[in-house]
């Protein structure tokens, strides 16, 4: 059976808060994410500027092993806004990687993201499924989860949700379980030219079933496949790359001496009988310039900056009178004129010279 393709979940800005930051009481044993729930437009429009609406939501990942509390608790104990959707996912069968980092991250401004979207199935009889994308950009951590509805018995005041076609928990949450997940600890890497780079990707939940791993690169509107792997077979379509198979479920892409052409978004896709998920790692090339100063034909001073990338550079001149010691003129303002900048051009290696 071929993997069921699921769309890539793109991220929009949300925020993650540890329970001490947004709630009055500390229950422990649970990780709380303030998210956006994307609806109307369907999963294919996630992260785009139009074609969907978004609603504030709360994602709770809970595992009784983390704490003896093991419950979302009374809804009135939380600062939940009107119309906020609560998703409560049981993680007892699937270990959550970097759980300590998620819980201890606090409220890093602009550093955390969370988004949830429902997976549209042609089979309307199937129970609802959701994708959740989480990231801690300041730690380089990213994770995408496939969440399936978890049946709970009717009664005890449980309310049926026509929207999601499930009975809600006593606290009004949509009951879910983590089916499987894909994660990375290298969501963004900055590298100089010629360095070796390893992009991490791993999964949890697929177990011993047959699954396929694929790495692709996307950059400036074009993309290509780099490498594919399945048990007993590896196929590389790009010279200088290899797959590092580590702990069970770990499939990191190793790049040789990187060049400007290697910059881009690397997409790790892992799929099996339970579905297919993707996780992105961004590789950014940053190379400082080589600077030299010399006299021109008209005895003017010329400053040449070469071999730098990306094409963004600040250049200024300062003048130190004769006899001034080293460092004494560091606070002197740059010369306003006459300074002339020549055109920037790109060399065969992809770096720039000004």
C-alpha cells in the first residue's frame, strides 16, 4: 500500500507558552501551545495569505507519565478566550522529542510557532485527522504531528461537536492521539562556504512498518529530488550527498563542502502506511568579504570587497589624522563625501564583488 500523501504544513506566526506563563495554576505533565487553527481553505492553503480563516486555539500534549495529574482539568481554570478551540492530544504511545525544550522554552518573542489544520479526506466516514506544525526557531527545533481523533464514550455530560463529528472531553476539548510525527533539530543552519553540513530529520510512530524517506531541495521557485531511501535501498541523485541513518527513525542528510548553489529549503519527507509528513530545514550560506585597499590610477583610494554572500554589504570610510593611535578614531563618523560606489558583480562561484 502506497503512503497517503499529506500536504506540507506551512507555519504562520503563533506563540508557545509554558503553563506558568498563561495559566493561573501549574498542573505539570502537559505541554500547552497557543496556536492558530486553519479552516475553510483546507490544508492546501495553510500558511498562505488568502483562501482561509484562522481561529485561536489551544493544543495540549499530555502524557500521564509526565505527571500524576494526567488531565486537562477544569476549563474555568484557564484563561481561554471565547470561541477558542481546544485540542487535547494523548502522547503516551508516541514519545515527544525535545519535550524538555518545549516545556522550558518560555515565551521567546517571535521564536515559537504553532498551527493546526484538518486533513481533508475523501472518505467522509473516516474519523477526523489533523496536522499540527510546531517550531522553536531560536533552538532550531521543528516538529509536525499527525493527530487522529480519539473516541471517548458518550455520557457524563460530554457534548457532541457537529464541527468535528466527535464527542468532546469534559473540559470541552477535541480528543486526539498522536499517530506519528516527524521532527528536526536543524530547522535553520547558517554555514560558510566549503563547510560540511548535516541536516537532521527523524520520525516516531511508524515502528517496523515499511516506509520511504525522501529529501528534496527547493530554492527560488525550483526544486529537485536529492536522495531517496527505503529499507535495503538508497538512491542519491546529487553528487556529494549521503544519508546518515542513526538511531531508529533518524535519517540525516549530509552535504559535502557546500557552495552557494546548495542554499535553499531542504524538505525531508517520511511516509508509511499511516501517512506521509514533511519537515523543512533551511540552509543559509553566509560568507564574509575579503577586503583590500589600494591606490587607483588617479591616486584615489580604492576599497575592494570580494567573495562575499549574500549580496548585502555595508561599506563606510573613516579618516584618522597622522599621529592618531590605533583605535582612537573608532567613534569618528564615516566620511560623507566624496565616496563613489562601483557596481556589484557576481563571480563564477556565485559570490559577489563590490
